[in-house]
C-alpha cells in the first residue's frame, strides 16, 4: 500500500520509502456528529482532529539525513504558510490535512509530529 503526502502545489513526499517511514494508527477512525431539528437529522458535521504521527528517517550520512528532513519540511510548511491543506494518501484513501507541530526527537532519526485532519 502506497503512503505519501502531496501538498497544495502537488509536491510529493513518499512516506513508505527506504529513507522515510510514517508510522500511524487509527487515522481513519473518526466520528460524525448529527445536527438535528425537531428530532430529525438535518446534517452531519465533523470536528477537526489531531493525531500524533511518527516519522522515521534513515540515511547513510548526516548530510543525507539533513537533505531528507529539509525536503520534508519544505513541502509540508508551504501548506501551513498558505493556509491550504495537503493530502495524506494511504492506499486509495486520503485525508485533507496539515502536518504541523514541533519536531520532537524521540531517538536518533525518529521524530514526532502532529497531523491535523480537517473537517469536510
């Protein structure tokens, strides 16, 4: 199954490659809230959700590691700066989202981010 992120400019990051691996859980587990009027459902809404994700980067050198991480950041930050979400694809499904947050190094070359899933 292919896993990748495409920003609003169609720049792509492979997240299941030899050098970059996204670890995710339950990204597609969300709920819809029903709006009602006089006991009848009038519409459904979904709030924004935030999920922690872990990105593992492997490289043969510090220079290659820096290049991979800089490329990752340069693609995801363009969505945040322009207030336009990208798409995280997992197989044939995708989520409109932003990848944001602090980089928290958990151990050598493993980082934590927050994935903001947007309501439809």
